[in-house]
C-alpha cells in the first residue's frame, strides 16, 4: 500500500480507498487550508471527510476517508466548487486518480462519468477554472472486489460469494501437510472419569457424553437483515442489501484429536502490553491441557523475546503453579513488544520440541503468530499455533469483544467519576479524561455511555475541530454558560490530524502517537485565558491503572472460555487460528482474516448514535 492509502471499514469487511498520484511529497498548507477542518461530502448513504497529514516542514498531504459506505452501490462524492479555495482543493485531489476498492464486483469498472464534463472536474483538460468552479463536481465510483469477482446480474452471485467466504474462513489443519489419523479424545467431563480409551467396547464413554462439538458445526457471524443500505449501521454486499449468511467454525472440544497428550509439549507466551485477564487465560490453558493429560507445559517469559534472549529460561507450569495467579493483574509470564526474526523463533520452537504454542496478544501478536504458523508449515513441523485475542482497545476484527475490554470500561468509570466530581465542585470546572484507544474509540465510547456524565466524547474515527464557530472549544464555552461545568472524554488516538507527527514507531511497529490529551489540556487553558473566562481544568490520565488491574467477573468468564477453546482447537489439529466470540457464540477464525485491518467504531452505527444522544454533543466541523 502506498503512503497515500487509507482504510475505511464497513462493519467487519475492510474497504480500501487508494489514492495515487504525485501529492505524496506534500503540498504547501495554503493551497489546501480548508483541509484543516472536516470537509463534509455526500457519499451515497454514508459520509466522509478530508484532512491534512504533515509530510515535512510546511508540506502537507491530503487524506480521504469514508465511513458508513456500503459496497456494491454506485456512490457520489460531491464537492462544491463555489470558491477558489475549494476549487484548488478539488483540482489537487483530481490529479490523484481516486480508486475505490471494496467487497463486490470487479466486473463493473469504475465510472469516470461523461468525458467532457468529467475531464473538466478532474483537471484532465485545459478548460478554464471559471467554468468549473461554480458547479458541483461529482465522482461516481462503483465498488470492486478485493477477493472475488461478482456480477450482481448473475442469479448465482450469492452462492459464489458464500463459497468464497467459506474458502477464506476454512481453518488451517495439520493434516494439510501431514497424513495423520485421529485418535479418540482424552477430554471428558464424565463424573466417573472413565478413560475414553478404557471403555468396554460398548461405546459407553465418549459416545454417551454429548459434550463435544461436531466438526461441521457453524455459528452465524451476523444476524441482522438490513432492509436498506440507508439503515443505521447497514452492512451490505449488494445494492439491494440482500441477506447473505456468514458462517464461521464453532469452537469447543472434538471427539477426535490429533496429538498424543502424554507426548505433547505445550508452550504459552504473552505478548504486547498488559491487559486485565492475562493470568486468567494462562491459568485456564494450563488447567485444560492437564485435563487432556498433558504433563509438559512451559511458559515463555517476556513475550517473543523469551525465545531468543539469553538468560531467559522457560518456566514449568502446572495446576499448582498457576492456581491463584488470576487473583492479581499483570502477566505471570511477563510481556514485551517486538521480537526476533520469525525464523529464529521457529528455530527455538524446533530446538525446544514444542508441539503446541499458545500466543496471547493483540493484532501485532496475532500477525507474529501467523508468521510462526506459516514458517512451521514451510518446514513441515507438526506444531499447532493458536492465538487468544487480547486487547483492551477491542479492535480485533469480527470479534464481539476481546478480553480486558469490559474491565477497562469499568475501571475508566473511576476516572470519569473523579473528573465529574472535580468539575461539578469547581466554578467553571472542566474535567478532561484521556482513555486508551490508538485507532479505535470503543473504550471512550462505552465509558461515556456507561457513565452518563460525559458532555463531549472524541474518538479517532470521527473528525473534529477545536477552534472556530463549530469547534469543541466553543461548545465548552456554551456548556460553562448553561451548566456551569462539563466533562470531556478523549481517546488517545483522537485528533492526531491536529498534531505534529513524531514519525517514530514502537517496538511493535506501531506509530508513536502525539499526546492529544496534553494538547487538549493546553488548548482549553489557553482558549479560556484568551477570552477572559475563568476555567478550572482537571486532567486525568488513568492509562496504566486501567491496564494493570485484575479482570472483572465478565472478563474472567470470557478469559476462561477463550483459554479452554484455544486448547480444544490445538488438540483438534488446527493451527494459525484464534479463539474468539462472535455474535455471542464462541468460534475459531483464521488469523489471516482477523489481522486484515483493526476494527473501528462505525460512525453510522447505532452504538455511536446512542453515545451522541447521551452526550448531546453537536458535530464539531
């Protein structure tokens, strides 16, 4: 992907808007100054905005982002060219040759409208500025497929789409590279604890206990049938929003397994940052492995680093060792970001004779787990690599939620309540709380909803301006005049287009974000000082308090099920999969699909609309 590409999400399906052209080096700010604010456009039945990203000293690059757009339908991007500034903006974008890529038909080509008029709008001819700038310019785009060519005039397109979906969501299995015969499972919850291989030949053990999941069982990913693409949060495949079933593999223990438990060496590794519930997952993986009969269980210390760092030895694990680790936060095994080359990690796995690797982590750790899985397959190693999704940001694709999220939202209530009390008790009090959320605003949105005390919620997915008649600061003035106080909640990744970029990355390869919370704090203080209005601001950043606490009851249950299902998946012979919850059901998903892009808040979703109803905030642009 080039540097001028951006992502937009349509529910669970990623849609790529690729902007190509010669603007990547940057443009003078005065040539596209209107990009400093959200630039509203009609985008079919969704909306979009443009913004600037700094490319260097005095140079800026336009970015186009769409949200709430449904693939398969022609759309109109409309820009009003009624002044010279907007004319220059559009002529800048014209030279980029915008292509729109989504999840539908590549047989229908992009339509660049009629030659004469459109060339004027795109700057491909020498027609005068005066002739163009007083009109509305429109670009019609038709979605094309990133995976499958579909012709919606073909009556069988639905069947072809589902077949393609099933191919993409089939689970990698060790029998793909090994010719193996399964054996009867050793996992049973029968009270008499009869070993499944020791029955009397009458089928009175495994066959009499109906606690197993059939390999053909599936769970439905989505259950809402949208009548129209204009429905709030609509996720459609075709222009008519036809019902399409998305089935994924149900998680749980199988009757047949592909490993001899007494011969298995299983390893557990926790990667990335801290998250409530890590110890709960470790504990349940160990418990379930022992239930299968595994005796050789080890923990890899400090993430992927533990595979190659000298002096870091694997930690023997058993029920006795992990019995009470769920009573505290953090990670019993330790965490770290980044790691060695995949080949070096697999060399270590091979040298240690590890048969099962359980990776607990977020998007980056999942990508690492998938790379390890692919390298093991390349070497034809009988190793099952199974991931468990961990992130308080709740930004893993297709998942209802990830463990740690509920606890983070609950813990954020303490900070919000403190900010509310401080603001309510002061003359012209303003409480400002910054919560985690690099690219997804789920914590800020849910914390704002659950507290009921937030007046303004700012998230990365929704653009806004601070200054100006419709900016956030003017709204804070209004709140102080009417209520006498206010409380603001911001996600850490919000407003990055308003800040100087660091261009640095952390050990996981994530861009280092500028601190919007501190920036917001300074802007509020300066604004009210400049207008001569007293304001008592209290800024609270509970980031590390939220990460380090123990999992609450809801997350503890989720951790328990995800940990158990990870082990069931490994013994069933799957590899390169993750254990998650989709549409309230526990499922297995191929890692390759969930790491396609992070999950984002859909600004056209009912949940975001509910948040706006709760806060009462206007559009800040």
